[in-house]
C-alpha cells in the first residue's frame, strides 16, 4: 500500500468532464485506501463509483440506481483512457438498481478511472470519474 | 615398546578399518548429498519447464487480449483478471511478459508494467523460437530489484503469441525453496541404500576382523612364549655344558698342565725333554684360558661371585676389535637379586650382541644405575637404528622375547630407535 493512496482524492477534472450530468458529483474518502464518488445521471437515476486498493490491485465498483426494475443499461469501465471492462446489466428489485465490480491493475502514478452507463431505452447517461493515487 | 598407548591404539587393525570405513561413510554421504542436489535441481528445472509451458499454452496465451503488445492498460487489466488467480494456484512467485524490445507488457507486479530492460541472449533465442529455458535468477538484475525472496528464484521462459500473431516472452519465477525440499526427498531416498548398506557392511565385517586380529595376536603371543621357553632351555643347556666343561675337561686340562710343569721341573729329566714339557704345559695353559673365555661367553659361571661389572666388561671386550668405543658404568648392582642380575646380564648380552652385529655404531654405552622405579640397565649406541614396528627382522623377535622375559620377572623393557638415530634399550628391574 502506498501512503499516497491515503491522500487520494477525486480530481476536479472528473467533474468538469461530465457534460451530461445534471448535478455535481460528491466525493468522499475514508482513512483507508478508498475513494467514493456519487452523482446524478442525465435523467432521474443516480450513480455511485468506488475505487479501493485490494491486494496490489484496484477494486472498482460502479452502481446505478434508477428506482425502476428491468431497465437495461450498457456500462463501461475505462482505465487511463483504455477500455478495461464493459457489459450489459439490468436493474433489479427491490431498489431498481444494478452494480458492477471489476479489479484493475494498480499502475505507477495516478490511475484515472471512468465508469459510464447508458440506459438502452432512454439514452440516459451516468458517468463518474475518480483519479486514484 | 617405543610408542605410547594412543599410538598403539591407532595402529590397531580394527581401529584403522573402522576409521577407514567412517571416512568412506563421510565421503559417500557428501557425494550422495551432491548427487541428490544435482538430481533434484535437474528434476525441479524439468518440472518447472513443463509447468511453465502448460501454464503458458493453456492459461496465459488464450487469455492474452488484443493490444497487449502496445501495453494498452485495458488489455493489461483484462489479462490480469483472467490469469491472476490461476497463477496464485500454480505457486508462481512472479510473472513477466516481455516484448522483443525488452518492455514488460504485463507483470503481476504492476510497477514493472511498461518498464523496459535489456533481454539476455537466451531469452531472445527463446523469443525467436528456441525451446523453453530454465535458470536460477540473478536477483541483482534491474528487473528483479523488487524481488524480496531470501531463498532465490528459478526463472523459466517460454514463447507465447498474441492474437495479432506477435511473439511475446512469458517468464515465470518459482521459489528455490522447492529445490531444498526436493533435495531432501532425494537424499532420504538414497541414504538407506548407500550409507545404510555401507554401515551394515562395516558392522558385519568389523567383528570378523576383530576375531582374525585376536587370533593373530594370540599366535604371536604363543610364538613369543615359545621363544622365551626356547631361550630358557638354551640357557639351561649352556649352563649344563659350561658346568660339565668346567668340572670335567677344564679340571683335567688344568691338572695335566700342572703335572707337565711339575714333571719338567724334576732333576732327572733331560734338559731337552724339560724344554719340550714346558712348551706342552704353556700350550695347555693357553688352551685352558681360551676354553675359560668360551665358558664365560656361553654362560657366566657365577655372576654373583665374579661380579656383574666384570661380566659386563667381558661382554663388551669384543667391541674394541670391531672399532667400537665401549663404555661400561655400573652402580647399584648390589640392589639386584639373583634373578634380576641374570635378567640384566641376559638383556645386556642380547643388546650388546645386536649392536655389535648390526648397528655399525661408533660408540656403545652400557650403564647400570639405581632409579626410583628400581635398577635400570641402559644399552645405547649411535648406530644405524631401526624401526621397532618392523616385524621382519630376527632381532625384533629376540627383543620381544626379552620384553616378555622382563615382564615375567617383574621388569619392563623399552626399545627406542628409529633409522639413522641409534638405539636405546632400557630395562627396568625391581630392586630387592
């Protein structure tokens, strides 16, 4: 674990790079190597993005809460601009939400992590960014 | 004899046999350990090569995503997720995937990803299609600086191909501790066969050797006793002959010489006959002196009566004729009883004879002196000397016979000699 990880913060650039977000994202990080950001999507849904250190890797968890069950969302995780993982998820009861979790390598320097989800039906977009490290 | 207890112990055949066997055991143990280590290393390398090839072909290569050659971070993430758990199960300490230019495109140690080092010749050859290679890692290399292992690593590299068809070098590292475990296993397997077999052989043959040695020693002791008895019988025979000659022939010759002298002095004997009779008488007296000297040589008539000093001086009398300067010094003879005196005479006789016959000495010293332990006779020369351990010379048996004789009479005989350094024969006799 690198000490600098404890000082990890969400970058301001992450906020500026969300043109479709209706409301600003909120960042928080605890005393351990973990950063969490939340925000609103371009519609009525909310998103949450967490990045934490885990055994030499970074664990990325993205979550979308639309309060409507059965919605199909396409999602992607980008790591330093490269596509690290992608897939399709359907919101599930009781909360009408879905979450995805993937591990990515903990590279030297700052890791730029982007979680993006798009509702297939309405085109609503959720996007969260964390610069970790 | 000249050597002490420890030396005699070390020269014992059984001790030497057991010592040689122990040395052989140590040598075989060392050789077995070395061979086991080599076999274990080869076996471990071979297994590591097979494991690595299997890992590369069945796990890593199918999981290599496109764009890994370009160190695309997303591709690195996907490969990492695909293989990391399997690598952990395979007991692999480290993994690196290299590009031809020395760039590490993937490693489970993420700090290495994207770094560039120079590839060795063998690694390049494998990358170009040579068979899988295995070698002990040089932890001093820059690409291994992050390794924290204390027991060393065995690195194995083989070639894999990207979906685009580009070659990559897959390198897996294994802890060398496994070699020690395998070496111990081999050693355990070999030890009963090699060391156990030899140990059993030693255990089985040592008693046989001890038995044979005891028989040889018993035979030697019996031969010594025979020599002593033969010597005693010879002594008795000499004594009888000397007594018979002294009491018979010597007395008769003395009487005849005396009679001839008396006859020569009678007045009615013609002067011509007187002269002849005196000549016969002188010749007889000369023969009588020669016969008496011979009797002293055969057996001193009475050491107590004539005195040990005179007998010892008579004993060394022939030395002058041989060019040997002999010195006799006697003190404390009165402390000896009859047996002690006879023993001193017998040892002195044998020692002086041996010295004059074999030593080629310039000086000979015969010394009798009182000591705290008793009376000590020392016959010493500055001659050629000999090896007291040699068992081939006749003198050796004579000296061993004397040693037994000394022991039987409560004394002790020591021989100190070595080639070129003269000889000292020392007899300790208890004082009466």
